[in-house]
C-alpha cells in the first residue's frame, strides 16, 4: 500500500520567496483543505527550515526536500533522516535535479530514510538514471526532464514516452516501486495524462507555489483524479 496515498500529488515548495516564513504553513494548510474537500491525496515539501512548523500544523503527509547520508551523531550542518522523522515528516525527496547527489549517496540516503520509517521519493532526470536508481529500492521514483522543470509545457505533452519508458524500466527492476512524473505539470489535464501514461502521481512546484490563485490551481490539478 502506498505510504502517501494513490494517486498522489506532491507539491514541492522549493525555496521560492512565496513560501518564506509563515507562508509555508499557510500553503500547506491550503493543500490540506483542498485534499479534504476533494478526497484526493496531496503531500507537501516545505523548505527545510519550516519542516517542524508545517508538520505540527497539518495532517497530510509532509516531506523534506532532501536528507543527507548521516546517522545521528557528529554531523554538524547536515540533515539526518532521523531528524526529519522526528520533525513529524512522512518522507523525503532525494536527488532532486536542483540537489543532485552521486548514486552511492542516493543508496545511503534511501537506506537510512527507510530505516527511520520515511517514505523515499528519489528523483531522476532520465529513464536510464531512473532505472539505475531503482536498484536502491525507494518507495517512489519521480522522473523529471530538467529542461522542462518550471516551464509551461508538461512532460506529458513534450515527451510522453519518457514517462511510459520510466514506468516500464523501473517496474522491470522492482515492481513495487511507484513512479511519479514532473516538469511543467500545471493543470488537471496534465495530471490525468500522467496517470494515463502509467504514472502513480505527480511532483510539481511552480504550478501551485507561484500561481496567482493557489487554491484555484490546486483544485484544477486534482479535478480529473
């Protein structure tokens, strides 16, 4: 059974100005409101400095944007999976295209995160990388072609085959891994297209965080689930 629900829409807050300080809590609360109103699964990835505040305020899954491959102990300045779990988080992103790490580090982070009871969402920028990282056995792999991230054209339109191929390749390595897609996802039609291509959900950011009307953007994104 999916730790985050199925299908799932994960909203990555990144480090946008729009989610500085208490704005991160407000957006997370809005995501929860829409999730409850529509009966859909929405998870949030607030900035690292707001993890505890957000996790204490909402009941929908909260994920860290990253963890480091360190156990509790002498690790000044690093973020351990156990810290993230203690904040009240349900999971973490690993290897986002804006915070890439070597494959062996991904493996270490996945092992430590799973050992701490966190859901793991490993990001990959190509089918080949997704297939390689599937060997780490994360809960989810999210494929996001970097050239489409933050743009206005969804991966489901620009390169639908990358979604289908990632699903096929990842499942051939480990059928239990759920596959997400991201990059340019902004509408309910984009989300529906992702699911039609075999994805188990989507990972997105600017389509919600930078929207003029965040509530309307969220409701549109889940409208065809």
